[in-house]
């Protein structure tokens, strides 16, 4: 999978919307996907509309879209790395299994 690193914000996550699911009480984990290269990727979306559209097309329940900003970027990065994320798939479409770009996780 070809990874892009071109992001003017200085972070692959900043400005994207991620989906968080509550697990065992108040612990939240990010929604991830396995790709054809057997790597796990964090799903990120360019806007809230695309994040909600993804949720409508999947069986993911009780997910909360959250925008990644500088104040929560470290927490989101930590959560993604703890789940084994190798990168970020941006604007993943569950119907076509296509995505806009794949970026490194930083």
C-alpha cells in the first residue's frame, strides 16, 4: 500500500474525523480496518458527513465521530497505536472497499 505523507498540518490525524466506540465502561477505542496487506489502519474522514455516512453503511454501533485537533491529537495517536494501527485510511467506503488516501500515522 502506497502511503502519502503530504499534509500541511504537520500531522496525518489533525483535521480528520475519527470514530470512537465505547468499550467496557468509559474506555474508547478507535474504529479500525484490516487492509489487503494484513495491516490494521485507523479510519479517518475529511468531514463529519463522511464519517456518519460510513456509520450508516456498517454494523458499527454506538460510535461517536470526533474531530482530531491539536489538543486531542496525542490521545488519538496513542489510542490508534495501542490498537496496532500501521497508518490511516482516509474516507474509506464500506460499499466499494475503496478509500481516498492512505497516510502514515503521526
